C-alpha cells in the first residue's frame, strides 16, 4: 500500500479520477464509481497524512477446521483489546460478554 500511495501522491485530481475509471473493470466492489470519485476528491485533503497499518488477527495460530486451513485468533478477546488500543488508544479495554463468549467458542475449535 505504501508503494501505491507513494506513486499516486503526485497525481492531479483529474489523473486520479481517470485512474479510478481505468481500474473499475478490474475491481469487484459494492462502491459505485461516484463513491470512488468522491473518495478520490477527499484524498487531496489527506495526501500528506501519515498512513498507519494494523493486521487482524494480531495473535493467531494456523489451524484446520473441517478440512479447511485457516488462521484462527489465539483469543478474540486479546485481538479486540489490541484493536481498541490501535484505534482509540484505550488501554485495559474490557471486552463485552458477547466477545468473551465468541472467544471461548473459537478456542474450542
């Protein structure tokens, strides 16, 4: 993503709109071209902003469930806490009972 962003940083608004139109046939999305053009227009407001990345799950293990290979969160609880810290800076976030229940169910898989 950083390489893509660095390459498009110097494009004009018109060039960005043209690029969006050119790529649409190769992308499957629920966005309409108008939505994408609005996003391109907003890009100019943020073009010098810093980009942060976050991958979920943060803590995971490789597993096989019903013959399928997958990445399973070690605990959903821990991953939700790390996400809340990344987005909001909240330390010691207390997850809901629903998240805790799902986390326990995942551990049983």
